[in-house]
C-alpha cells in the first residue's frame, strides 16, 4: 500500500529557483507552496539541500520528477528510483509527480520528454511502471499530460480516456498541465475545451501553468513549443477558468524554467492564479 494523501493547498505555488530564495523567505505572498525538480536534489548535501530543508519548514513542497521515463520501453532505472526514494523519504513532500513520457533508450538518457502512442501495450507498460514507483516510494504519484507535436497513427485511445484508465488501474492521481493542453490542441488541431470536458478532473491533484513560444511548421501553420520561458498566455488563463469552473479550486503552479524572471514578475503570475482561484472559491 502507498500513502494517498495530497497535502497541497488549493492556492498558488511556483517552481522554486535558488535565485529567489531570499525573496521567498522575505515576502512570499501570494505563494503558499513550492515545487522542486527531484533531480536537482538527489545529492548528499550542500547549499541546495540546506535551502530546501529551510523552505520545507515553512512551505508544503511538491516534488516533480523529470527523469523516470515512465513510458520507456525498458525497465525503470533502479539507481534513479532509489535516489528518488531517499529524497521523498527525508523530505516527506506534500505531493510527487512525473510525466506521461519517455526519455531513455537502452542506457542513454535523452534530454527531452517524448510522447507515446496510446495503445493497450503502452497502457500496460505505463501502469506497471507507476505501480513500481508507488510501491517503492510508498506515496501516491500524479501523472502529467504531455505537450504533443504529432499524433501517432497506431494510437487507439484518446489521451483523456488513456489517462483516466491509468488512474483507475493504478490509483495514481493526475497533474493537469493546462498549457500542455493548449499547446497540443493547437498543434494537433482540436478544441482544448473538448479535451477538458473529457478529462477525468476528479483525479486532478495539481494544475500547472507555463509559457509557450510560437513557431510555424513547413506549411505555415502555427506550431507551439512548451518552453516554460515566458509568462502564461491569455488563452491559457481562459482555459484555466474553464478547468476551475468544472473542477473547483485546485493547487495551481506557475512554471518558469528558462529565462527565469525576477521575483516580482513571477509573484505577479502567481497573483493572477490567486485571482482565478478566488473567483471560483467565492
């Protein structure tokens, strides 16, 4: 059995960056929780872990993994999983999440989170990996929907139904990345509101928002890139309102991982998330 609790408050959080450490301790409002990437804190000591311990004394912490390769063809990396277990063991985070993606091939690690075909074989493999992670950590995990740039001809499931079935079989929760929905819907030419209407919102334990960049494909059509390098676009905020109207208040995270801004800029994005949450709470 594993711990099914999710202690994140239904308030704004931000992805923690060390350059914001002093500002967060001085004036965190409106941020009420923080998220860290697991792979940045798997060492044995030093300033990063000291700062994380200090932050964990004041804020709920969400641990977000980017390296497990849940959808990979091969077995999960045992050493990576052991380091993750050690981190979760001493930190006791409010939440742990990973991506519905693969990032390994044989012994090679790819610096990307790549999408999967949605087939019965993939479903079985992903569920087995999630069962292994949850049993090892003793903690329920949340699974994040990917950003997609192409569709697989062999897919036999729609993404919302695929995620719902994974959650049903494994007991895992879901992390709904609203920007990823908008990016995928634009790239693959479907209505993101239809995606949200079909999504198993009852399983959502955390929501992500991030920025994206726009390019064009060879035919001149818009191609959105999930860059996490700028402010959240207005259509993504609108889609968040639709999610919150359907699901009610949930923990909402602002992700900004490249070209990281100063703290006031990031806090202003969190304040906009707070306003969206206040609207549905009221």
